[in-house]
């Protein structure tokens, strides 16, 4: 804005209101006072707006609305600086706050500042003034989509339980929903929290990595779908989620309308059969070592193993091992019903993604190959199914094996 020099804003307004002065005379007066001389047409335009401001103010409660207020503000902003400022004062005198609010958001800083001053004067006179809309981007704005916080999942444990960390960018950092879910009992625990970006980075560093439990990044939609599936499973099986889940849902929002395929399914398995046969070796991996059948089934198998280990029907370790493997076949055949085959197939797909994220592709391919085998109706038992029982109790068989009978010497003493 130009420096008004010896002409104040109110003096300029007085010139516009003086009906005895022609526009050319007002322009000359302004020039004499050190203001850049406006055109006579601009002075006349300012007078026209002034007349509208004075005649259209009705009861000081509501004036121009919507487009009219914006149009008047635009006409004012288009005038030379001193004329525009004079009309801002005129709008304040006429209590035309809707015009002042529009001007208060003008990119012309001096004009916006003067409009805000006039609004403050209206407040001091007891007028209820409309709040000014915030301008520009917020100082703390959500992260751009490319920098949005990742979502994570933990590996699946022996009971089909895991953690899901679902996130979204927030104005002051990251909104996090932490869910512990079961593919049998549904939502076991739910927590919603707001973290600063720094706290979120520290949180990610503390996620379990490798060992018997690990975690991996996962697509946001799939993380949300896992939560929705667990909720549906829990309801179907008669389990209710905790009360905190209702609060978490306010952040989670709806599940995807069309769920994307599980990320583990995208892994290429070049030799399907070879990786299926490697299924038993999965239990040598730390992430699978704790996988065991359900308690009652494992207990029945353990009793059978004890019988084999102590029975005198088997003359050597080789026969006991054969009986042990035959018993494991029977236990696995009884255990892996169609429902359990489907359950373990899903678990293995999820584990394939976890393993691939850790660059253990051979193990990931074996998990996916076994999953596909389990999904096929009528398919013979995979080595994985038998190994689910044998890997947990092989040591039990060896520790309980009956000792080899010792032959007494002719003297009746037992020889070492």
C-alpha cells in the first residue's frame, strides 16, 4: 500500500462523501496531499460503492450475503489503495461485517489488516462478529500421501493370534490403532492413540524384529481388512470385542468395499511340489517352532507317544520311530478337518508375507506352497501336517524309550 502522507483515511472518506466535489476535484485534492492521483472514473466507482454500503445496510443485523458481499469486497479491492482503505472504514461505519470479513481475507495485507481493525471495533460496540476463515495451509498439516505412516502386522503365533498396527496421518502427527486379534476369537484387545511423528518413529523401532516373533509392513487396506475379518469371526463364534474397540472404530472407519488379495499371494513359487515337501522343515524356523496343535489333540498324541516309547512290542528304535510316524499320520488326519485346513492355509499365507519381508524367500515359498496344498479338497496330507505333531514330541519319544534288556552273566550278575 502507498504511504497516505498528509491525507488520512478518514479525510479521504470525507472527500468521497462531499457531494459538492466532482471526482476530478477529489483526485486533485488527493494528489496535493501526496497520494498517487487516481483516475476520475476510479473516484466515481468508489462513490458508487460508498452509496451502496450506506443504503443497503438494513437494521445492522444482516446485509449483503454470499456472492453480493464478495462482489462488493472485490470492487473495493480493485480500487487504488487510499480509496479502498476509505471504503473499508465506510463498511465499518455501516456495520457491513459480511463485506469486512471478505476483505479481511484479502491477499492485500494492508487492506486485510484494516478490515480486521474495523471488525474489532464492531466487537467493541457489542456486535456479534462472524469468525474469519483460516487462510493458507495449517502450520501442522497432515503428512503427504507419499509420506503417510506405514501399517504393520506381527507374525502369527501358535493360536492364530497376532497384532495389527493401523495408522493414518493426523494434523499433529500419527493416529494409531493397535489391535490384538485372533482368527478364532476375533478382537482380543484394541487401543487408539495419537502420537507425534517423533514418538511414532520411536514406536516403530520398538516393534518386534526377528526371533520367535517379528513384524513387517503391510498395505493399509489389508491391515484394515484383517481387523474387519477378525471382528466378523469373533461375532460368528460368539465372542464380543472389548469396549475400547468402539473408540478405535471411529478412527478406523469402514473396511475396504472390495478387499485386495493378501500380499503373501503375490510370491512366486517356481517349484510347487518341492516346496510342499519342504513343509516339515518350516518347524525348524524360529517363527514356527512354537506352532503346535490344539491342547486336547496334542495331549492325546502325547499319550500315544508314551505308549510307543515304553511298549515292549517294539524291539528297536527304528520300529518305535515307524510307530511314532504312523501315530502322527493318524493324529494329523483326524486333526486337519476341512475347517482347520482352511484356517492354517490363511495363517500360512500371512506368514509367507512376513517371511518375504525379511528376505527369507525359500521359507516364504514353502509356506505358500503348503497353504495351497491345504486348500485343495481331497489332497493327501502334506508333510507339514504330520510335522505339526512330531516336531513338538520327537524328544519325548527319545527320552521315554524303554532301555534295552541286559543279559545276566552265568554268575547271575548284570554285566555293564
